[in-house]
C-alpha cells in the first residue's frame, strides 16, 4: 500500500467547500496565497473558521489520517482523527476539513498537516492582522 507522495498532495484554504456530483468542488472564499487576514479591528485572541482541502493525487490503500493545526509558537491547537478512507490507485481523493473556532493569539505561520501512517504532509498558512 503506497502512501501518497508529498509532491502529489494539493492544498487549499477557503471559507467553505462542498463537493458536487462528478467530483467538482464549489469553493467559497478561497485564499490563493495561503494568507488569511484577520479583521484589524478584532482584538487577539480571536477565532477564525476555515476549511482545509487536501487532494491526494496518488497513493493506494486504506488510511486513517490525523489532522493537526500548530500555531507559530509550536502549540497544537487542533488534533482530529479522521474516519478511515480508501484511496484507490489511479484516482484522486479529496478531504474537505472544516475547522471552526480556530484560536488565533499570534500573527504568523500556522502549520496545517495531515498524517497518514506516520507520514506527515505539512502545509503553511499565514494568519495575520
């Protein structure tokens, strides 16, 4: 069962996503540069609601991913063990992960990762005021 390769894992940050028939995605509020600006008038700590989309383009097997969000000071803010998924060779697999009330106490680079069988797929999101 080969794991996905890091180069073949796409990542999107947006407000909301839903999957349509035929595999198409309806994406609302996409952050194309992976930068999320918190309202400058908001007092930190504040919370944000985001949806993270991981697209696995390769790999084959039955996996049980774990989602993690780590703040700029290396504090784990969120950890979620996802349901088991079956990834078939030659097909893509989309994981849409809405996370509400992410506590933002510091501006900076937040690490969003999924871990599959010990392999981490890490992506950075800059959240700032």
